[in-house]
C-alpha cells in the first residue's frame, strides 16, 4: 500500500512542487490550502500521475485548523506517513505600524497549527515505527529581521522546534527535517508587500528547493539549507554579533521599505 503525504500550502510554489515530486515517488496526497481555485487547479495537474489526490480547502490560521485536518483524515480512513508543514506568509513593515490581525494569523499558521498538527499525528507514526516530518522555515530563522520581526521570529521557532523534535525521535523510525530556503520563486514576496526586493541574484526555483528538501528528509538530515549564499547567511551569526547582523538585515529591509513607499507615491500621482 502506498504511503500518504499531507502537504499544507499545496496550491503553489514549493508546496505544489513537493506534491508533484511525491507523485513520482509513489505517494498518495492530501493537499491542504485556503486558495480553493488554486488548489483545484494544482490537484487537477496531479490527478493523472498515478497517485490518489485528496484536497481540503482550509484557512490554517483558524484556531481549530489542525483538529479539522485530523478529523478529516479520520473520516477518510487515512493514515499519514509524511507531514510537510509548508504553508506560510510574511508581514513586511515596521512592527508598530503593521497589522496585528495579519501577524496573529501568521504566528498561528507557522507555529501553533504546524505544531499541533504534528502533536496529533506523531503518536500514530511512532506506533507504526515510521514517519517523516518536514517543516518549512527559512534562512530568516537564523537572523533577527527588522521590518519582518514576527516572520523571522516564527521561523526561528520552527528551526529550534524541529531540531529538538529530531533529537527526541532518535531510534523511533521518525525523521524530522527543517528546510531553510532563501528567496524562492513563489507568490510569497508579492503577498507580503515586498515583491521587488533590492537583492535578486539569489532567488531559487521552487522545484529545486522541493527536491532538496525531500532528499534531506529521506537522508535524515535535520537542518537543510539549499544554496551557497543561503548557507553563508545562516552562518553569519557565528561570525558576527547578532546586533551587527540585525543592523545589516535592517539596512536592507529599510531600503526595500523606502523603495516600496516611493513606488506607492509615484502611482498616486
């Protein structure tokens, strides 16, 4: 019987590419996303590739989201062998001025829903002696992020949580990996209001990140950082003080913020 993978944020970007890769590995899929139209289109592209594809339209920022997913799985008689907590978004701007509703929703998706989903599904994996858990953090997890303070902080949580979980799971047959990509060709930047950043040379393709993440997960690698420049960014806090790194990131983000403000002003003229 084929293994089943649960992928959140599956309608596009890394999530969709990961689903597409999983079909080549013989996995059945449960695809979760709040974008009903995008999810329908994404699942349709995978229907004829030999795998069973089931979809669930759900806003993962809802407090009961993880429980809703697990109840859905029980209703379908599905046991999950692989979890990919991929769903996420950012909130760009000064913390004092940014939307708390968006911040709260982001923290719920990145931390609470992702953690609760693992909490609810992990005992079954342990009892079966096999399972894979993949969390999508970011290279942002390694550094403080002025003008994206809550995003960086939530990704740091995923990094530390996954590392601790992987340690706890030694000898159980469960692999836990956190993928920490840098900028990737997805709708993420556009959604967080920073779709034209000043630094563009290090943008990766979603399919490359998805394959890198899958291979790392299968090999039991705990922290997976794709690409030389991303690895360098992750290593910076070991070379420089965190205050220096915060200043560096803050300077880049302030330039992005100023550029965005200039563009808005020119459009209003």
